[in-house]
């Protein structure tokens, strides 16, 4: 049974908008933007020799795709695992082209798992 204080807290959270539930598409776009900016920052501040605009756009678009797709794919496994799988699969071509397997596949899997976890926590 819910106590009076719990019911009041529920009413207050709805009234002031502290409910964090979000549409999967919007959550995927937000994750994609954040992951893309993080990866572009890793290119700029990392030891990568090519810091051209093309490399920054490639890094951003690849990680944006991971955030968006990992948040919106619906497999019959835990969302964090399906997100990590999506991140790994999207990162494979970049890893082969750059010959940097651990860094690219690792961040792709981590970003995908984070997007899946975000959907589990806040997705509708």
C-alpha cells in the first residue's frame, strides 16, 4: 500500500516535470549527438595524425549512427547487449579502414551499450 507521502511525491513529480521518460527516437538523437561530439573530441585531442574535417565528420557520423540505432533497435535481448552489438557492427568498417581495432571497436561497443542502457532507463 502506498503511503500518503509517496502519493504526494508522485503527484509532485508529474506536476513539476521530473518524469524522465522519453521517446526512443529523441533519446537516440540525443545519444548520437553526445557520442558524436565525444568521439570528435577524442580525434581532436588524441594522438590521431589526421585531424581533417573529413575525419571529424566521419567520427561524428559513425558515433551518431551508433547512438541513434542502438536506442531504436528491438532485439529480444537486454537493450544494453543489443546496443553493444549494434555499436560493434557499425564500428567494424571504421576499425578495418583505420587499422585501429581495440580503440574503435571498444568505444563503439561502450557507446552502444550506454545507448541501450539509456533506453532501458528512460525510453518509452
